[in-house]
C-alpha cells in the first residue's frame, strides 16, 4: 500500500528520538519522497538535501533541540530539518513569495539557531554560541554541520584555528559528499580523500567510552585512563604509519569516516561526541542526491533546480534556442577572446558552470583556475596574475563577491591593476532570499579608486565591453542580472558612438520627462513608455551602461531638453548609482525636477525577480506610477 506522504503526521523535534530504528528508516524514505515532490514543484536545492536525511534524523534523536543548537553551514541542506521541526505544512510553499525560506531562519522557528546562506560561516557562529553559553552559565551543546566544499573556505580555517586554541566544547559534523556545487577542488579535498581510504586506527569503539561514563564513581576515572592509552596509541600509530588527520594535529578529536546513511552508527558517534570535552570532528560520508536516481547520477545538475517533472527529471526542460543568458554570452565571448589573446586567463570560485566558464575550462585548462569557495583568494590571485603580465577575468556571483571587498580595494584598485571582474546574478535575484540578492555591489564599489563599473543593457553591450576591457589599463567591473540577454534598436545617441561604453544612448525620443536607466532597467522603462504614450504622455528613454564614470555632461545636456529626470537602477537605492548622480546634479544651475528608483526592500525575502522588482516599483507598472506622479507636478 502506498502511504500518502502529505496526510501522515510528521514527528516534531524530540519526538524523532522516540521512534524505533525501523521507524526512523521508514521516516528517512518518506522525507526523501516529500523533499523530491515539493522541490520538483517549487524548485530548490535537491541533491544536498537528499544526502543529509539520516544525519538530520540522528541529530534530532541525539540532541535536545532547541536547548542544544545546530548550525547548518550555507543552510541549503536544511529541508529535512524544517520538516521535522514543525514546518512540514509550510514546506509545501518552499521558496515561494511569503512562504518558507530555503535556508535556516531564526524568525521562522526556535529550532533554527543562526541564519545562514553563504558558505564557511558555521564554525565561527557555533563557537560564538558555545562561548556565550559558557559565559552566561547556560546549559546546552552546539553542533556545526559543514560540507567538504565549505570547509575549504578561508573563514572556516580561521575558525578551526581559534576553536582549537580556546578548546571550545563544540561538535563539528563534516558532511563529506565529495561535492560542493561543482566538484570540490584543492588540498583539503585531497586530504579528505586520503582519510576516506585510510583504515580506522582508533583502538576502542566510542560506544564503550559512553558506557563507562555512566558507571558511578569509577566511570570517569576509567575513561581518563582509557583516553590516555588511546592518545599514546595514536602517537605510536602515527609515527609508525606516518599519517594522521590535519584536524587532530590542530587540536580536534577526529572520528571517522562514518557512514552518513547508517542511522544507528550516526547516533552512536553523536552520543559519544557529546561526552568529550573540547572540539570534536565527526567525518561523515554521504551520497549527494541519494534516493533519486537522476540526482545520484548528476548531483551537480540537481544542486539547485527549477521546477521539473519527477519521472523525467531535468530532461523535461525545453530549451529555447532563441534566447541566451548573460552567463552564456560571457562564456562564449571570453572563449573567443582567449583564442586570440594568450594572456587571458579565467578564475572561478566554485561556480564554473553557473558563470558560464565550462567551455573555457575545457579549451584552456592551463589558463583556468577554480580556487574553490575562496572569493578573497580569487581576487588577490587575479591581482598577482595581472602584476605578472596576464589579463585575468574573475567570474563571481554578485552576492558572493561581497566577501572579497578588502582584496578588491587593497590588492586591485589601489595598485590600479588590469583585472576584470564579471558579476553574475547582479540586482534582484529571486527564490534564495535576501542572503543571495546582488543588490549591494554598486554602493560598495562606486567610491573605489581607479575602478570602472559597467552595466550592459544588451548582449552586444556585454560582448563589446569584454573586448574593450582587454585594453583598459586599470580594474573593470561588469555586472549583469540572472535573466536572458536582450537587444534593442537605438533611435540615436546623445554623445559618442555605438562602440563608446561611456555614451548615453537615446533609445526613445520624448517630451518634458526623461527616464535614464542603468543597464537592463531600460527594458521595463521602454515598456512603461509604450503604455504611457497611449495615454498621451510621451517620455524620453536613455540607456546608460557606464555606472562609473557616468557622463555627467551628457546628463546635463538631457536636462537642458527635459524638465523632469527619473533615474532607474536594479541595485539598492540608498547610496546607489541614482542617488550619486542626483548629488552631482544638486549644484547645477539648470532647473529641473529629479528622482531615483532602486531596490527599497533588501530584506524582501524569496520571490521571483519580477516580484522583487515590482515590490520596489522597478517594473513597468511601478515606473508608470512614478512617471505619472512626476508628470502631475505643477511647475512654478
């Protein structure tokens, strides 16, 4: 008989611990069905969540949540956690506007102990929670769950060093599925592979320590004696065989590798880890995508998915050969450039596929560097390459680029090095929520010395900018959104030629009011203009692709012909591009009214890009409303 996964009641929190082993195994199977069903319906992170089902059950069976705290690194693997902590019904609206977040959120539930979304932060957060408990004299254990990709990030290394120095009471569960988004790269990956194939050398099973600890009076002294023998034994084994884990050398008590799909074994190790003072690391081996054949075969493809049919997998997605994403435009153009220019090299931070660099990696492997989850290293590596005479291109997501601001300022901008940074997913992004929006890159970078910033409006704009960046003497940043690239036919130019990136293009002539749009925001502006024209309001539309420097002289020329100006961008409005232009125009003797539109709600949460733009009045409807309001202002 087929069980209805929607109607059957889900255990909540500590109720999981009351289940028999057989019931927990059945629960794991049901969780996988539920996750697949609603991720297929709504989109989301599939492979990573299917891999941690048994681990989640074991954590809830072993720890007293929320008295104890579990911090999920990145947090995109927390679907089982949400379902088993009282949010199963809400899970049906996962990642939908007004629905459940795809990441841990303290405002959603007391079971979520820390908001996450970016990689490599869990160890720092967990150590802070552990120290706060100690300082306040409060009970409770702290666990951090981190993946083999995330633990390669620099912030994780910093936390490991400090945790061991302070001897924090913290359990780190290293979820090793040999994958992040892309295949894991680097020295940490090689070390974990070494540990996977190394025989276990712990001479006593941890369950005996747990049993001895329960013996009155004599239990703890016996455990201390056993631990002394084990410590001496490990030293002998290490010197004899010549190996140990880097974690033990740093100060962790290391146990593993452990089968991450064996609930009984997971619970045994977790219970034992609780009884050990100081930092403990449990090395858990899981299979990304487990339980769904398509995801097992291609875990990277099913890391983050749009809605799909379960029986067909992603094969049912129909490709439109007539549209091209910005990532594809960048990928094809940099390959064409590299064929002619042997100095061009490309850098990815574990986002090779997402940023469009797969073909470059295949064609020019000696000039391609995937540094893993390490945006800071990526940028300073690019600075070194540029100083050495190469022309590096660093492809990052806008939200992750934020992590490398010091390197951008100190190592690239202050030295005025010819590094080109392309920011994918700039502006409003969509269903991953506020932690993944690309709305802060403009205010973060507009004031930086030597840096030129561009926002192409069309596919040909991006190709032209990339070609011209090869010959620019200083750093260049090019930002574009997560959507398909488009084209339009210009009606003329205010200044410069078609190949001049600093030109402001007049794409629609009008009267009395001008809308000056940065990058792709020109398209909703054109849509609004078409509607307004039918109502008797004829506005001019101008396209700007150079955010820094912006041709103020050209804008002043526009102001001479229009008495109302509206600036539009898809970055955060406060301290953004539009407000910067308005500040420059403030001292002008020309009389005109002006306003700017930008993202108003950085904490809007998950929604489609169109919905997020609508919320801030940046779609055609919002632009129409703003134009009508400005149009009705009576001039004295």
